[in-house]
C-alpha cells in the first residue's frame, strides 16, 4: 500500500517538528542499557533456528482455492463460491478452523466502522451507505453442512472430527455474495469512467487464517489500517463478467482463445517477444464487440497467498516482455481508461512495471509469477500477487513511485510472507527501502533525488510518534506513513550505508529473502539473520530504532592542539549524547584546505559516553565535522561541528 510522502519527507514537515524535538527532554546516553545482553526473547527452536533461518522442523499450513464468481455490474454485486483445500502440516490436531471475512469491514456494525473518527479516515468506505459485508449462503465441510460462527471479520468453523496433524486435509465449500463498496478502504473499489465502471476486486472471498508456531491461530480482526497474513497455495479462479468487459488478474490466463479475438492474441504473442510496449486493446477498439451476455475468464496462480482481479469495459490494455535473470520471461501488463492514457501518464506504466520487476529480480530474488499487471483504479496504491491497483490520476514521477512501490511488495510480503496485521514495517518499511535503490537505478535516475538523511533526524525521532514495533491498528493513523514506511526504510538505509556497508548488508538481506521465501518470518528471524550473516552485533540498533524511540545525538565536544601547538597534532573529543549510539565519522579540515577523515566504530561507545582521539599532523585544524556525507539522522546538527 502506498502512503504519499513526496521525497518521503517535505521540508515543511521537518521544520514543523524540529522545535518540538529540541524542546523534549531526551535520556542521557547509557551504554550498559544500549548494549545490554539477552535482547532475544528465546533461543533457537526446532521451527526457528537461532541463526535466523527456518528450523529443521519448520512447518506451515497451506490453502488451495478454486474460486468461482460472477459480477453483476448494475448493482456492484459479486456472487461466488470458494472451494478450499486446507492442509494441516502442524504437529497439532485442529478441532476448528478460522477464516477471514474481510468484506465484513463494510458492514454497518463492524469494528472497523466503529473506530473511524468524526474527522474521517483513509480506511472504511468513506461514509458510503450500502448493505455491506458477506451474505453467507452455505458452509460445507467434506460435502456436508457444518456449524460456523461469524464474529465481525472472522468465521470459526467447528469440525465434526479433529483435523489430523502432519498432513490432515480439510475440504470446505462456502457460497456467498456481497456488494462492493465504491471506495473499499483504499484497497479495492468501483470507479466510474466515460466508457464504463472499473472494478478492482480484492479481499473478495473467504480466506484461511494462518495457524503458525508463533501464535497458533492468527485471528486479529480486520479494521482497515493493518493489512494481511495469509497461507500459500495454488489459487484458480473462474470469473464471469459482462461480455464487453476485459479482465486482468493474478496469475496466468488459461483460456485466452475464449476471451480474446485472433488479432488480440497475435498482439499478445508480439508483446511476449518485445521489450517495447505493445498495444493489446487500444482506445480505438473500446466499445466494440458484444454488449450482451457474459464471458468467463479463467486464471491460475501458484505459490501465492492471495488473488485479486479487475474488470471493465473501459480498459485500454498494453504489455511488454519481462526478462528474468534465469532466462525465464514474464509479462508486464497495464490496464487503464482513456482518461489515464498518454506518454506522461499511464502510457509508461508497462515500462515502469517491467523496469521494477527486472531490477528487484536481479538484486534480491527472481519474480515468481507469469505476469505483473498494473491497473488504474481509485486506490492510492495497493498490492496483490501478480497484480497491483494504482490511482488512475497518477502520472510522471508519482506513477513511477506508486508502480515501483506496489510491485516492490511482490518481495515483501508476497514472497517473504511476514505478518502485516502486526508488523507493518516488515513489508512497508522493507519495501520503502528497496524502492530507493530501484528509483536510483531506473532510467539513469530519471526520478531519483538523494535523501539528505542528516536533516530528518528531528522528524523521524520525534516523541510525537509511537515506536515502530507498535502495530498499525495501535498507532495514530497519521503516524502510519512514518512508522510503517519511512522510519524503518531509513533505518535499513542507515544499516546499509553507515553500520554494515553495502556489500555486507546486501549479502545478509538477500540471504533473508531466500531463507524466508514463501514462508512466515518474524522480526526475530530477520534480526538473527542480519547478525549471523554479517557477523556483527546489532542488538543495540534493533533495540533503539525499532523497539524504542531512542535518539541519535552526537557532538564535537572539544578540539585542542597537542601541548598547545597544532604542529604537534590535535586531540579531538566527540560525545554520544543521545541514547542510540552510532558509528562516528569525523572530517577534519586543515587551514591549507586539505582534510582527513577518521572513522570510529560503534564499539567506542560500548563503555564510553565521550571519546578522545589524536591525529598526527603539523597543520592547524580549522574545522571538525561529524557525518560529512549526511547519512546519519542526528537530532541536533548544531553540535555536530567545531567551531559551532
């Protein structure tokens, strides 16, 4: 999901927070607290190794879906059935199953509606009045009716017999319907255009809750702000829509000869061979073809945790080939209305999609799906396996940014399946971080603006925000953009550029992705992996940046010549004032214009609050400055130089 923060932070926002940050009383540095042992809550287990990798008896359950759905365009209603094959790979017998019914967020009496403030919210249905939520027609287990209980956005199914451990299989069939909100908590919706409605459909079928080795059943209700935690499997869908609609969806289209014309199929084949965008369904062919009856589109996606789709008579569709490191190919696809067309807008969407997927595939892990589809809807930006929804009014740098961000989510959390409902920073923050690298790489930095990290310290470390590790439903909505996206993204940048260095960081981060691809990591698995692969002690950083609201504040305390004369060298004293230590880089400038850089490792601060070092020089020192590359978010830049 995309929170719009141009260049991540605006100068206005920074200066608005600076005064508060300086005025607030910060704890003095305590090195025993910063570096104290026993950071990790437990040692390794059979399921999760202390090294950060899955344990030798790691398990997770799986859910395969056969989905059948029909769209009634006139009243925005979906009617469908979900046949679920659920495999219990856990060592526990299960007497009941839990499912998510996320559409119930839009029921009038939902908990999500209850927490929308009078001032409004990004979440919910923006005040739309309609008969929202699931209408459950039937629930069957192994072909027979079964007892179930619905509580807000959850359904509990009581089983006639315990589901066996270590491979027991349950077969469910749920028949349902619901009316789609026009604005669905910025994740789905219905958008009117001059050539017809655009339906962007997500959270549209009952989905299994995760049963894991950390919490057992994960049943937190869907309130709108927090996202999702889902099991992996194979998902197939038969989607019946008006005959003049075009459908794009997660995964591979299985029946193109039944839904596309011969000429359109020829264009698809051309696109599969082309690095340039090929028009599949151009503006000139809108409103042509049958306007009566229906068509059924069939899709399938494997190793996925969700399925989404979009349907419209207004879609212009284009595509191009995606080249993957292994030599395999995928397909970049864009679907948008004529109002969004043009070289400065969605006419470049497929180019952006292709570039993002190719970059992330080369740097972290190869893209696993047969297509990557960008859809213009009324969402600010929302991600699903193989398909994303971005706002139809986006263009230029904004369209690149939201496209890159939403497809970056393929890696976090579509491949690395963390628990978004609790740890939003593990998908949004990680993704924000990799977006910086991909934007720098795209088209020779066409949209790249290097962040001056030194200027954002007062903002991201303000006491006005909660801690990063607070879940998105447990923080002020205005804090989510900073705490789920920006601050953890900045933190990973600091870890890469200041603490570990790019080579060591990239190796550890890539190892984390490969270890936990299509699995369910916790924050501790990430922390353990980064430390074990890099070989560095990092608990002080996790403790300060993620668990607490510790501040970075280092200072040049004193500069004096040795024995009263710079010809004998100089002694420089630096001080760690804030509770979060950091490796310290000191730039010393001499009167003749030359300079020298001294790097102090973080270990200097393991038993000191200040540190004096000597430089052997015969030249007069005229200036001393900390963090000369502006890569550390110090809350008080005024004390970072001598003379002040």
